[in-house]
């Protein structure tokens, strides 16, 4: 995945910047949906662009590893994401992967498809960060 290393490094830097300070540092509570508290924060990237980061906070009755599997398993994605149509794994190395996903679209938009590069990073505190960004296809 060396061809997209810079993109993944920037995505990880964005997550680190968004996570700093937790709720007290620019995070704005938006709503609670299905037991998940949704927070937003605007973060300036290294390239100067401003992006909207999203954080969901909830207590899950399972291990972090199981939660990660449910989120990244393309066979399970349609069970929790009603806009997901289908997808498949293109390539996987260590804990990084490239996958194709197609999403449904409500009228008047058209369906969208993505090729995503994602990586799971296990942190010393037991949390698991899922870093993902799209790439050209």
C-alpha cells in the first residue's frame, strides 16, 4: 500500500487532531441516534483544507475486536448501513485493506461507488482506530 501511504498518514493525522481534547476541545454534540451520541468537529488538515470529523460514542455489549469486525465486514455492512448496496475486498495486507463498495442513493441522486483503503490500529488503551480514505478507481 505504499502508493497511498501519504493519504493514509494524513487521514491518521486528522483522526489524531480530531481526538485531541475529546469533548472539551471543539467537539460539538449533535444528537443521539439508536444509542450512539454523535459529535462533530471541524479540523484543518496539513494541506490547509478543512474537514468535518464525526465521532460516535456508545457502550457496546461486545469486545472492541468484535465491533471492528462488524464495521469492516462487507457481508455484514448491509445489516447496519441501509444505504450499502454491495461490496467486495480487492486486496489485504497485514491490517490494511482495499475494498470496493457501492451505495444506494435516494432520489434525485444516483448511486455512488468507492474504492477505500482502510487500516485498523490497536492503541495501548484498548481502543481501535479505523482509518479510511478513498482512492481513485
